[in-house]
C-alpha cells in the first residue's frame, strides 16, 4: 500500500484557498505547471503554498490530475457542484463533504485517514498519536518514514480542525483569518493547553449540524449497492459515518432518526436485527446534488 506524509509542506488549508484554486483551474487547467506564467504570481502565494494548494485541492476531492503526461488539473463532479452552489465554501455541509473525501484518502493523506478511521484513543497527546501512526506505518509499509514528517502531519491535523483561538487563546486576534475553515466542524478539542503536555480529544458534532443528504452521501458511498446495513457497521467500519464524523452511538441514532423522517431510510431494531434499510439507492454525487437543492430551497 502506498502512503503519503507531509505532502502539504506544513501548510494547512487557509480560508479562501480552495475557491481561489478552483477559480484559476477553471480559467487555466495548467495553472500549477505552466512554464511561462509563474503560479506564484497568478495565485498570489509563495512557492511552498502553491505546492500545498495543488495537493489540497486534490485530496479534498475538488480537482484531479492525471498520473502521467501533462498534469493539468480538472474539476471533479463534486468540485463543479461546490463551485456552482457554494463557491466560497461557507456551508457546513460542503465542509463535511470535503472532510469525508480527505479522511478517506488513504494513499494521499495517510495520517488523516489513520487519525479518523484507525486511531482509537479519544484523548491523546501528540506523542500518543505519533507513536500509534509509526506502528501503523511499520505494519503496512516497508519504507520507514522520518519521524519529523509524522510530527508535522499531527500539527497539520490539529491546525486543520482546531480553531487557533482554542489552541493559542492568548496570542490570536479574532480578525486573524489564518484559520482553516474545517475548524468549524468541531471534530477536535483541546483539554489541556499547557505548553509541555497538550492533550486533545476527538469531539462529536451536534446531530443537528448534519443535513440528512450529507450523511446519506457517505452511507450510499460505503454501501456499494446494498440496501441494508448494520448499525454497528455504520458506527465502527472505517470510512463510514461513525468514524469519519466522530459519532458516538447516541448521536448517530439521533442523526439516523432525523433521516428516517425524510423517508429515505427505515431503522429496523426488531427480531435481533439492528440495521437500516435504504428505501432508495443513490450515488454519492446524487446525494451531493440533492443536498445543494435543499439549501437552494432554504435560501
């Protein structure tokens, strides 16, 4: 299995980056590789940030580029829906979708995948995570990875999901827009922020922060055409809703009950079964499109 670490050059996603990236790729698919026009000048960010943005656009599922030949970027179906309906990435649902794509990208964003799908500690320090990630790498990959890369990935994960005012309450002014938009999802919290032994915890978002179609997009994507799925699988299987959104059993049931009211699923908890039945089968992208229709109706 191939793995990738520290491909972000320590730069987490900044507000406005992803929409800016998509805007320029629409105009100029070779914006990142053009020999004549310097991408730093076009995008107005430094060289390492250009490299990081090129990486982030792909791992959150907004763009793709071929492995060989001319590595022009093109916008994915998800990217087109986001660009059309929520260009500045302000909707919580959009952030949840991009988060899902990121944390299920095992090969390109291995530390993110590991953190959400495999790492079982709910309270942890940087060292706890890095030691566990090292073990995971050794099990799955022959090549050893520099410990510095794993440390940098941990720092980047924290900066992605933990708003700066929480991690450095004394040093940050609220106007500072260096935060990552994913901080709004509330998936990581800080328990103890003393310099020496910072402790973090995985946090569970509120059930009402999820639009039903966002949860359905993930369930359908993972169901692979089955119409019945065990509650336990939803809760504990890698890449499913429980893992990727840090849901506990109670919150997950609350979310599923909200979806049941839309008529899309039926929760069955009789005769020793604990399953949901999908009343209709959709693709991931169909769920995404339905999500944007519901927020259009709301506006």
